[in-house]
C-alpha cells in the first residue's frame, strides 16, 4: 500500500509538471533575460572603458591648450588653475603665424584629394569596364608597387626632385600623390559590381566613354568616391615624413611639420607646450568636422560590397 501511494505521488508530480509547462518556460526566459542583461552591462562597461581611454588624450590636449607652459609641466593631467587664451594668441602672432601653415595644409590636402579622386576614378573605370591587352598584368603590376615601403623611395625621390628644383614647393607635396594605387584598387573593386547593362544601354543611346563615365559611372560610384576622398584627405592632412623631408621651409610647410618645432622665442630651445597643444587643437578640428559631416557616406562606401545579396 505504501509503494502504491509512492507511485501515485510520483505520477501526480509528473502530471503536474506536464500540465504547467508555462512555469518552466517562464523561469527559463527570466534566466536568459537576466543573463543577457549581465552580458550587456559587461559589454557596455568594456566599451565605455575603451572609449574613455581613447578620448582621454584628446580631452587633455584641449584642456592643456588653456594652460601656460609652467602649469603644463607641473599639472599635466588636471584642470587649469587659470584658464587663458594666450596660447592661441601666440599661435598666430609670436610663433610665426601658424595660420599660414594651417592654410598650407588646407591647400595641399584639398588639391591632392580632389585631383587624386578624379584620376583614380578614371583609371578604375578603365580597368573595370574597358578591355585592352595586358590590363590584368598592368593592374597587378601597379598593385605590387604598394608592397614597396615609401621610406625606401625617399632618397631617390629627393635627388630627383632636387634636380628639377621642386624642393620646398607646393607641387612636391601634391603631384607625387595624385595617382593613388590604393584608390585605384578600391574604386575598381566597386565599379566591377556596376552592371554592364547600364553601359550598354548608354552606348545604344549614342553616349561616348566620357559621357558614360561622367553621367553614369560617377553618380553610381559616388559612395565609394566619397569614402576614398575622406581617406585621402585624412592621409594627406596627417602626413609628416614626406613634407618634413621635401618641404620643411616654413613658407610652404604644412602645420604638421611646423608644430613640433615651436620653441620659446626668448630661450630658443625650450618647447612651448601650450602653443603646441593649441596648434594640435587647430589641426584636429578639420578632421573631426569632416568625419562628423561625412560619416554616413564614409561608412556606406566602406561597407558596400561587403555582403552578397
């Protein structure tokens, strides 16, 4: 009788569990939800720490630009005891008028970006949509030049440009970068995804190669052209080694070259840290503004073609 009652009780427990599956499902769902919340908190905590570490130098650069040189040495990581605009005033007066070098950077970056995007788009269209003998061999030969470090070419290029009197000029900062192999590869890969039917339809309507390129290819490839333009502008703006070697004359040098060389006008050998920080803020503004205004085009251009439909 006791065994019989034990069997009955076990059967009752099983029947109760089978009759109330929603209770088990609810506990499982609550457990999964709590687990997801914990994982999200950990993930956001790690990302927040990384973001804080990344933004800290930028914030300290801005804060130190409002300090004097002595205060930067004594208190490099804290708020200024006395906020001052003197560093920004000296940046445009006693320190050789760095605004002139800032506009040198703007001139070189804008000219290099505009022309290189146009040249890379033309070359990419030729390699992607035109058939000519040796196109594949020429393309891979151009790609092979990317493997050669730019530092190895500096001595020979310096000798070449010195012989044609291009040292310390604007053209030596612009012309060597007008034909970007990286831009050619990047834009060509995108143009390969453009249907040939669009080009064939334009040819039937009587369009020549220039009309096809300008009226069809360029509008369709505008996302990748914008992405390459942003990358090219940032690379030219942040360039230091090339202009330091080829164009270190203050009259034509960009801001990136003149900023590290700022010294106290009286002592002569002591760096003016506050003015350098103010110059770094000035040099950072265009980069931040360009990314903020064109980040959608940049992200769209980079991610296009990453997935297959």
